[in-house]
């Protein structure tokens, strides 16, 4: 009887350990986290507008009034630059790394002249950009990112149906490209 | 003769069964620690950050949603009404009051998994701060109901439980912990069935 009790207690200790291991390790293995889903759209270096019904990787416009576009990027070979302009009532951008941690987020009120012009670079690339600032980046916001891969989410608001075209154009004309001097 | 192998099997069964079951349960039951709740509304302002706890990180990796960044907005979810009863799609609710300061907000109903309900293109499925009709003191009352209602109506066409999702966009409250003092709209049940 005592050995059964001992085995059960040992089992519970093991269960607690396994619980902790599963919770800690799970983020690396789910295969359906946001970064994997964005990568699965196979649209590197351009914004991909989501639809209101779940797309091939299960991403969709969750909020009925927000239109979302996503872009996966890598800054291994050089900084990434995000551009968008247009008259929409509200837009916002968030940059996440490959573990889906927020790196940077902003909206149209925190942007220069209400335009999106953002450069994401590694610390070393950023030092070079600051040493000899290119003319084109005079108005850009510079953001440092330690990881090399990530994704960006651009949201624009269409509070009424009549904004639909404006918002679609805004997202279609936005760009997410590697920056070259 | 088989005692030792049996005991080993028992310990292993408890370890693997209990460990896996409890982990799955924990990730389904909650988005993680660090929530803020105002009445029935719950939000996780740090779920998308590096500082999120391991449960929040595991949950967001499993759910695979595009979360809101700090400068974008904050999403509140309510699964119960002000009296703590689960929201049922057979009942009517009044969402009334004021939201915390924000440039925009949107309100829609979602199913238990957080997928927005789509009652059909001819019915109002959601409402936002531009389209809502307000009283003189700028407060509002939104009727969330399976039956047609005057003024602000969010239609329900669903069975079972649902949740309400209120997203504040560009809100100073997303970055501060002073949110506890702020008021969120009340959710009051006004009746069930066709009444």
C-alpha cells in the first residue's frame, strides 16, 4: 500500500514537472503561432491584405471595422522599410519578432505628418545608418530589433462602409521592402 | 512479480496523463496572468510583449492571433454579464455607459473561441464609436439582442454562449496600470426568449 502511495506521489511530481516543461517549450513547437501563419502566406517583403474569412493559414480580419495586412520580413541582409500614406480615419502598425514579441508599435498620431515611414534595423545596421544618414531616410523613424526575422501588422479602420475603398487602397499601396541605399 | 513494473507504470501514467491534461486545461482556461478586469471586462495589456508570462506566451503561440501592440489598442472581452452569469445568445443585453478614453472603439459579439459572429449582411453585427447613437451626456446604450431593437442594435444569431469584444484603439490606458479606476460600460440582462 505504501509503495502505491509512493508511486502516486512520484507520478504527481512528474506531472508537475511535465506541466512546466510543456508550457515553457510549447511556443517553439505549436506550428500555428502568428509568425508561422504569416510566413505561410508566402508573401515575403510585401503587405498581404487579409480577408474577413480565414485565409489559407487561418488569419483573418477579426474586427469588423479593421482591415489588416501582414508582412513577414528579415533584416539579415539589410534594414527593412515600411511605407504607407493615405487618408484613413485611423491606422496602426505593430512590428513583432519571430517569437511574436512586440518590438514596436505606432499609430497615425505618433507618425510624422500622419505617414508611415519606419525603418527596422539590427543594432549594427542602425549604427551605420546613423553614421551616414541617407537623404531618403530624413523623415523616417528608426527602430532597433535584436532578432533578424519578424512580421509586421498594419491595420486601417473603416468605421463606415463608404471608407472601404480608401482603406483597401491604403493597404494595397503600403510597402514593406528591404532598404537599399 | 509484476509489482515493480506496475508501480512504475502507475507513476508514469499519472505523470504523463496529469502533466499533459493540466497543461492543456491551463492554456484553454486562461490567457495567462497579468490581466486587468473592470466589472465583467477582462484585458491582457502585456500579452503581446516580451514580459508576458510563460502561460501567456504558450497561449498566444497556440492561438496564433495577431495581437494589438501597445500603441494600437487594447481588447477587452466579456464572457459574463454584470451579475456574473454567462452571456447567452438567447437573451438580450444592454451595454450602457461610457468607455475609457480612446480615439475609437469597436464592439462586436464573438463565439466562445473568439471568432466573430456573422449574423448576415442584412443585420448589424457590430457597432463603433462613429456609428453609435449617444445620449446628451455622450453616454450610450447598445442593445445586444436576437430580436430587432430601436436605436443601437447588435444582432445575435447564434446558439449557446457568446462573448462581447470591445476594442479601444489608440488609448492611453493600454500602457498604464491606472486602468482599474476607469469605468467600462455595464452589461445588464434585459430578458430572455422572445420577450
